[in-house]
C-alpha cells in the first residue's frame, strides 16, 4: 500500500492506524492530518492517503516544514500552485493583502510591483506594520512574505507601471492582479493586458470603499481573460473612507479567484 507521509512516499505491507504508523516511524507528533483533514490516532490509513505528522509547537527542518505548511490544502493542488506565477500590481490595501493570501496558499512565484513607500496612513488597511514606515512597499512586503514561507520565489519591481513598460514587466505570468487605487492606471492596465496578454488572466477590483455590506460585491467579466470584482459604486473619496474589513475582503476575493483559475475551478 502506497502512502505519502510529510511529503515522502512510503510503501507499507499492511493497513496501519496513525498510532501504529507513528510507532513504526518513531516520530514524535501530536497533530495528525490525513488528506487535508485532522484525524485521531485511531484513524485507519488507506491506500494513497496523504498523511502529515506534526509536533505541536516545534519548527521542523526545511524539508518537512513545506509540507506541514500546506497540510490542510492538498498535495495535488499545492503542486499546481507551486508551479504557478502571479504578478501583483499595486501593493496597497488590495495588493498587499492579496499577495499574502497567495503566499499562504503556496503560489510559487510572485512579482510585487509598486513605486511607493509605506506611510502611516497605510497601516489601517494594508498588510504592513509600523516598523515598515518609510520602506519601499516592495521590500516591506517581501520581508513579510519571507516570514510566512521560505519556499516562494519573490521578484520585486520598485517602479511606476505605465504604457511604456507594462507589457515588458507583466508578460508571461499566469495571473495578473490589478490592485491600483488610481482609476486611469486601472483602465490602462486592464486594456493593455486584455489586448496584449491573451495567455494571462487579469483580475481587477472596483468599488471597495466604506463599510457597506460585502454582499454588494459582484463579479463582471471583460472578455475571456479578465474579471473585475467589487460593488462598482463605492470608490474612495470625500467622506468615503477605506476600512480594513471591506478592502481585505475584496483582496481575498481577488486571491480566491486567482486560486480558482489556477486550479481550473472557473
């Protein structure tokens, strides 16, 4: 019987419980996950099961850590995400939070693009900490993501995207996230990418300000390779602030649509 334990294939001659597997492997663990779901010591292991054994409070070496980080997801899905690439354009409330969710999900390659630095007024909704004030957003976000997972290839570009450089900077990515807060930049990116990057999937956002019900968020398609999420009404403006719960909800919808696309659940 073939099983996978902490990322490594094993062949066992007879069915075992988790308890007996631990005894045979002489592994100290007290969290047991089978096929992305927590189980007890009495769980009877089946053919092709993916098992993760974790010692609570212990940081394992790098070879085992990777599989423990994604033990609640699924090995097949993780391997797809690990070989995928996403460009995040704009690292404000949308981009910084979406990038972190994609990193936690295990997307293997991220390109972080922004020309700005972290300001105190960013902290209320963006993923940064007070210690990052004054740093380039690209550097600060890369630092945060590296603390989440050491297995992600992170490229940074501390630049302003415009018509002269956008195709060169964004070509070849599976997914492009439009996370700007400037309407003209949003329109430029979507138009350029939709028309020139048919093999990439573009996910934008519009109307995420305020503290309105997130049930107002909908999804609109712009051609075969682009969607926009949001309520399409409530943009930031006078007496219309930006709040972490709603902005982060939109960012995570963008991240979730990215995962759905990469795993072909469209």
